[in-house]
C-alpha cells in the first residue's frame, strides 16, 4: 500500500498554477473520474427522450437520499461531529453519501476538514479563488492537487 504525503507539494501547486486544471498531467484515476462524470451527464441528457414517471421518481429519490447522505452523513456527522446516533444508523447514512459519487468518507472528510482549517488561503483544498467550477466539483477530479494541499497521510487505496 502506498501513502501520499505533503512532499513536493510546492512543485505540484506551482505546476497547477502554470498549466491550469485541464493542462496538468492526468493519471488513470483522473481519467476514470472524468469519464464517470461525462457518462452520468450524457445519460441525463438522454433522459427526456426515454422519459417515464417511474424512472423520474426513482432518480429523484436517489438524488434526495445521496444529497442527505453527504449533507448529514459526511458533513454534519463525520466532519463536524454535530450529533451522535447508533452505529448501525451512522453506517446507513454514510452509505447513502457514497451514492453521490463524491468519493469515500475518509477522503471527503479529510479534504473538508482542511477546507475549514484554511478557508480562502493557499492551503484551502477547494478554495473559490480557483474558480467556481473547481471549488464545487473540480477538486474531486484532481487527486494530485488535493494530495499537495492536505497535509495528512492518506492511504492511496482509500482515495482512488
């Protein structure tokens, strides 16, 4: 198992600033994430031509469940520890967050804690200073950039 740490972070960040998000070196994880994002949006674009109410209600239900999984499970429960619930219910809520496609809980929480620690500074992993798209979605596609910004050891197998 390999570990990612903060070594070489200045060089990575400098490369990012020079080449921009789209011109950087892409690895297989980056390409897979981008293809999943494109595939999901392509299927959504086909939805009006294949519309039926049953599929609509299922999609809406999954959207609500996954959104609540991120907002309540990843954000409020795991990141901020705002409340306590039984372990079995915690697992269910956090699993619902996995349906959102925003990566696993360990990755999401570590990035978000660093975001709160370094809000709108150079160390903020998804600062709005990088642009609207990057601060909301792009950071999920850029593993190297996040590895340079997050100063804790993250097990590579969990963030892939």
